[in-house]
C-alpha cells in the first residue's frame, strides 16, 4: 500500500525508527512525506540519519499540524506531556496511532481531544518487514481508518485486530517477545560454542534454525508439537535435548516471561 498523505512521528526512539525504516523499505511512503520530532536532539538526529529525506520538526505541535496520520511513539511516562503539546493541532481530519505501551484508548481520547485514535502494539522486527502487530480502534476511527492502518502496517509484518482488553497480552507476547527470542538464539549459539563451534558459525546456525523453524510453522499451518514430533526419533539426539529443555523448565520460563511482560503493561496503564 502506498500511503497518500504525510506521516508524523511524535518521538524518534527505536520503535519509531523501526516503523519508519520499515515503511520506506516497503515503499509505503516516500521519505519526504515523513516528519518527526523528539525533544532529545540525539534521538532526532538518529532518526534523520536512518531515514534520509525525512523532515525534523521543531515541536510536537508542528508534527501534528503537518501530518495526516500521527504516530505517538513516546515513553509512557511522558505521554501526557506530549499529548498536551499535540492537542492544539488535532482536528477531525487527522488519524492518531499510538504505540505507547499501556496507554488506553480512553486516556488517548481524553488527552488528545479526539476519538479518531488507534492503539497499535508493534515490535522491532518491523525494521526488516517481519513484524507481528496488534491493533485496536477508538470509537471515532472509521472502517476506512482501520483498513488504512491495517494495510500500512501489513507492509512491515503480520497484523491482527484485537479487542483493547487483549492488547496487553499482545504487548507481553509479540511486543516483548523478540527479546525473549534473541535470548534463545544467544543461548543456542553458546551451546554451539560449548561444543566446539566457532562463535560466528554457531550464531549463524542458531539464528537460521530459529528463522527456518518459525517459517515452517507459519507456512505449513501445522501445530509446533506435530512438527517437533517429526524431528524427534525414538532414542535419538533430539529427544535427549528435549529432555534437557524440560528439565530446565523452558516452557514454564517462557510462559512466565509473557505473563510478566503482560502484567507490567497492565501496571503501566494504571500509573499516573
């Protein structure tokens, strides 16, 4: 999808940069139709360096005044201040997309003075167009708005629409999930090094194994347990490894990680 308007980023942090780069890589928008602002000059400079041709504004209000679609991409702790700066330039013609963890649609609508709001939880693989994103729409977002957001985000990954009550779980699973998977890849690589492989070879094999296995799950449509059983022959090497994983509590640890991240997202929504 080629977005016909201008996209503005309020906040130039890592997730904003990942989305911006993903949109450019997918040719969803031209760089000269992206505008952004961050009070920290270093963040703005990093954004501009990664998205050559994008415009750096001098205020959040300028971003909103320039853009047709505004992405609120700040930390939860400073969201209220950012929204108060954005509010004077908000009007009914603008769509606001928030990627702020834990910030409810109700709080967004109140803080921005508009109901034309969509909450999105993206993740950093959007940078390589392999993101996993969930979104939920405010009462003022039309069906066309939702389709526009879906199509724009689909350029950088898999997109699912969920109820707002499920967005914290999306945050805990796919929002925080890349860090969990990076930890798994690092640990697999360490295992390879422990058994005599060079770090370079072990890392390449570990990352490709995770990538290939995930692709097989998505493309085959089969349950991961079925695919696991096909690799696990009686008395073989794989079942020995599975036994070690179960002894180490890998399932419980990953479930607990998603739960902890989800609960933290809920806590953020309750903090002043």
